[in-house]
């Protein structure tokens, strides 16, 4: 079963299921598997060594710091401070590795009001990358300046490695006073990267920085393309014209080599649609193909329009799939931007890892629900444990007369006492006539569930 599936949508109908697999490409070694330690050049080194970046405040005109700050701006709204910068590797023949930065926010007297350190794994030859750092300061304090300092790093002329992550087709959609920035994130490597940080620097039509935002992407699948969505704060009164998004492989990132683990979860059936109110709806049937518990299966859902603009991107965890269990996943109903009419959907399922859960079976049973009104379904959930559960997740998919998934929704229950049931209202969206639809509900436990008497 492939990890990657995609389909096409029209506002008025659903088309058939389409699953497509991504073929891994070869890569000469894993660049994150064995990170090099920091060390200065020594006389014992017989080939080009890793050279430390000069972080000292003493001017070094012979070997200047190879990281150049080309842009630097900040934004303060009450106690929230955003620092946005662009960093450029001036070397054409070397990768800068394990670059560590110190970001400072200062008052008029030059006092430090906030200070944070951040780092990233690679800055490739002549590459420019964006930095976004957020601070929370005490009420009443006013920032008048910011600094970005390079405090550590290595110059590596031996590593033959190219930037595997690229960004395409970014779009800024205005949501209230702020913006949602979407686009495509591509990974050219035959490794799945974890904990990839996306830095979004927003500009006005004059090319001035007017805002920024960050998002962490837990899994970027091997040789694949996925959609992303980042919330961007902008200076009041400014209109965002375009946004530059820079992906960082950080010190928290790991790389996962491809293999049979991709087959741990199958997507037996799925379909998504855009309803008459421009809302995303639909769902999928996921099956754990192993005889062990899978925890934290990661789902990446992307909706794009006919111009390949990303209208909607969501990534969520499915906390637990018990051994050989078939489960329902349904997207929480969300409205797409008015200017973006969804045409195609892409679904990627990254199987979770073998793990443990407080119970070794799913103790919940969701009965077939009933429509409460035009936009919600009432579902009864039974708890078969001899202990109460603090809350449960309830997924609903709606099928038409041909048994195709044409809608769905997601809800959360309150506390369910031992050996009892509770009713939950699940918001839904769908295509078709309500009287011709059938309701299929499923309940499961989240990772943060608490058990009681």
C-alpha cells in the first residue's frame, strides 16, 4: 500500500479514488545520521578540516564571519515581539554546519529585554535563508532595536550534500488582521526528515519586511511533495504582497530511511470534497496491517486549486491504531479562503511507530448516529471499560447510495463513565441529499486521555 494518495474534486461531485506511490531515489549517505562534533583545526589533520566560524567581537578582516545578515526587522504588538532576518552564506565552496545564533531584543538604552538562541543544521553555498524568532516580554516594555549574532558553527568544504528541501508556489490569504501563508514543501532525498522548521518572512509591495511566522513540520516524507500552512502576523495597516518561506533542518531533526515500515498502515478507502459553502469534508478508512499497536500515525491533507495554489493544508496525529484495527478518520470541517476554489486533494499517511497504550484494545463503541439538523449528527458512544475516560474522539463519515464517502466530521466527547454511554454532537458537511446518506461513526481514545473510577 502506497504512502501517497491524491484525488480530484469538483464542487458538485466526487470522483473516484486515486492512490499513487512515490518511488524512493538513491542518496549517497545519510547527512544527519552521524553529526560531526565541534573541534578546531589541528596539526594532525591531513585533509581539509572543518573550520570554526569566527564568533568573536574582535574584527577579523582576514577571515570574516561567512554568515552575512542581509535583512533585519522586528515587529512588536503589546507583549509579542517578532524578529525577522535573512542570512546569507558568502562562501561558494563550503556548507556552513550547525550554525548557532543569538537573537536579542533591546530597549532604547541598549538593555536586553529578551534573548534566545536558535540553530540550524546547514546553510548551503551562497544560500540565503530566513530567520523568524518570537519573544514574549513583560507588559509595558518597548523594543527599540534587535540584534542577531552568529555565535558558533563550522565551515565544511568536504561534505557533498545539496539542499533537499524546497518551497514552491507560496500564497498569502488574509484572515482577519493576519495572514495564512500556504505552499508546497518538496523533499528530494530518499530520507523522511522529522522536525523541519519553516520560517516565513512577509513583505509588502515595496519589498519591505512587514511580518513573519513559524511552523514546525513533524514529518516531511521521502521524495514527496506536501502542502503547508503558516500563520503570519503582519504590521497593522500593511498589506502582505509576498512571503519567502525557508525550511530548516534543525538540531532536533532526524532522518528516517525508507522501507517496509511504510506498509504498516493501509488507506483502504478515502474521499474528500468541497461542499456548497466551500468547506472541506470527507474521510478515510485506515487499517493497521501489523499485530502490534501503532502510535502517532501522521496524516497530511492538502487541498489545491486549478493553479496549484494550496487552499488548505492540515497535518494531524492519529494517536493510536490497535493491532489489525480498521478505523475511521474524518477531517474537521473547515472553510477554504473565498478566493481559492479547491479542485484536487492530496493525502499522505506516515505510519506511526510500534508503541504501548494504557489499554490493549479499543474499549469504545460508537453507534450509528442520526442527523440532528442539516449540519450535525448525534452519535452515542459506549465505554466498555470498568473505569471512566476523560474524553474521546469521534469521527463520522457519510456515504451516498453508491457507498461512496461524500462527507464527514469530527467531534470530542466529555467524560464517559465506566460501563456507560454519552451522546456527542458532531458537526458535518457533505454533498448530496441528506435523506439518501448513511452515517458511519467511530470512536477512539486520544493520547492525553485520563482514566478514573
